[in-house]
């Protein structure tokens, strides 16, 4: 198993966010790291995303040495190349695209595509991928993964989109066949202090270990 895939499975939550400010982004990364997070998705959702990512990667190498920092919301090969060149540890896409899969493989980069239907999951399966993002997860519900999992042996699923940051909700997704869940605005809220974020993440990680 790819070491990033393994760490996602172990961590059970993958925080994801974008902020136009590098300083704010850096503080969030450090807070997540201090709370025990070792896999983070920074999303390509603003004009500052690439420059911020380059600086965050440089920062994390020195201050968060065992952090896997990936990029999300990649939709074409041009974006993929830019962020792989910026040393993204992995690529997450909102959609399934065979050209992107081939391109990522050609660059020896882990790609986690976004899928919704069994037909889309099958594209990933036929391309020998082992992990897909189910997106948007809140559309299909917590029983969906279990209902399609047996059809795709060896495939792992990470639902993302509209998932609460409450332990019981996350646990239901995990019990329903997910190996981890993406955690965006429910966890990294604009009005949440860094101290509260650290406390929340630390608590979640401890609960998910039990």
C-alpha cells in the first residue's frame, strides 16, 4: 500500500482547506500538525493557491517534516503539473478523468479521484487505483459505500463533502465502509480559533483510535 494511502487509513480524517493568506494557511497547517495530523489537503480554490502551496511545502519540510501535504481541486493536466512541480505529495480531484490518472501515474504521483457513481468508481478500478474520494458524499448518504464496496475488491473509499466534524457522524461513515473522511469547512471554520481547532482535532484523533 502506498505510504500516503496507509497514513490516510490510519488517520481516518483528512483535513482540507484553502485560505488566500499564506500566514493564516501556515498557522492552520502547524495547528493541525501539532494536534497529530500527518496528511493535509490544501485546495486549489483561489488565485493564491499555487504560491501559497509552494511556501507551505517549503515551511512544512522544515517545521512539519513527516507531513504529507497534497493538493485538491485539480481539474486538468496543466494544474496537475504545476502542483507536482511544487512537490505536492498527492493529488485529489473533484471528478474522474482518465487523462489525469495517466498523467499522474506518468509523474509517479498518487492521485485520488472524485467519484460518485459505480460507473465512475469502475474507471478508477480499471486503472488500478486503490483509493477514491466519494464526492459529494452528503448526496449519497452513509450506506452508499457498503452497497457498492463488494463490487470493487481492494478499493478503498474516502467520502468528502457535507460531513459533520462530530465523532458519531464520522464513525457512522467508517462503519459504513469508508477508510477515512474528508473534513473541510465543518472542521476548519472561519470563526474557529486555532486553539479550538487543535483541541477538536486532538479529541477526534483520540476518539477514532478507540
